C-alpha cells in the first residue's frame, strides 16, 4: 500500500473527491508518480473519508483478510507544506518522483495541519488493528529509533555494514519494540524481469546476516540462491570472536565466519545439506 496516494486504487479511489486532497479551488490534486502511473491522487487524511478508506483497506486485507501484514510505501510522508513554515503559501506536491511537468496545488494552512494530524491518527489506528491479529506493519523506518505510530517491522538498508555494526543494529531494533527486521543490502529489483533472478547478495552480506541473526530478522537478496534452500537450524549460541575471527555455528552444520575489520567473510555448509 501507499500511505500518500490512494493506493490500492480499487475501492479507495471509488470515493473520488471525498478521499482526495482538494486545492483551494476545490479541484483534486493529481500528478504523475512512481513508476509513471497517471493519474495519481493524494489521499486526504484531513477529512473523515480519507482515514476511513485507508483503515478499510487495512481491515479488509489484513485484519479480516489473508495478508500477513502490510508494507506502507511513503509511510510517514507529509506531501503538503507551507513555504516558509507558518506562512499561508501552502502547496500539495509529492516528493522526488513527481513529474517535472506537474505543478503544485495551492492548499490552506488548515489543510496541512488537518492532514498531518489525520495521518498520524490513522497510522496509529492501523498499527493497533494489525497488532491484534499478530500481523506485520512495516515501513522504511530504521530500527535504531522507535516508531511513534507503532510499526512492528523495520526495514533497513544494510549495504556496507559489518557484522559487529549489524548485530548492534539488530539488538537496538528489537529493544525499540519491533518484532521483525528486513535487511536491504541492495535496492529493490526491477519488476520487469521475466525470469527468476539469482541472488544479488554477496557471501559477505549473507555471512554478516547469519552472524547477527535472531528470530524475526530477514534479508532481501532480490533473487534466489540454492544455499537459501539448505537447512540452517537454530544458532548454537551468539557469535564469538577468537584470534581476530568472528564465528557462529548453527544446528544444521553451517558455520559463518568473518575476519574482523576486513571484507573477508564466508559461510561453510555441510556437504550433506545440498
């Protein structure tokens, strides 16, 4: 789902102008957006119909549906602002993906205030509803800080992070109340691919994840490796360091090792696990 646009379009957009951000002339704000979908409308959290449409989707797909949770793109983006802050020169315009041909819609300071308050209330209500069914409520919020709206899953870019740093980030994430953490060592893959892609994760990235692993941690590699099908088993304990090498063993026989302060890391799998 997208927490800024009225996505999914189906039932939410059926509300038309009752759920859209309207400019000072009463016209809906519309723009091109990622990935070039046109037209796209901003969902208005400042009016009752906007939050109602958003929460209806959460209830339909997660609370009463078959989805395990929801990832909200643009989770806490506020696409309305006054320039400078406190003035009455206020506009509604999406951020970096907005078309260069798009023009901002003039809105009122009251709309900006109402939108911001409505979004925060709606996100918190969505998190509460999803928690009741044990679902995941994710966004791009890093796990190194608590999420005020109650997200249960953090998503963090992990490129270039060594195992010691990663273990600290993992522990902080769960200390801050998250139940799951998705690591992104690479950007998302292209949806245009018609073949099953191979994993983009290096052995160092997989080893780092295993050295920092705890229940609820996942890694997105944008493709498959046969190693992902091997039985791992639970870790036999936390990672330990001896003679400059960090090591961790797993019940399935796998061993992850990292030569500290280098990019040399390996995962050794038992021959019988192929």
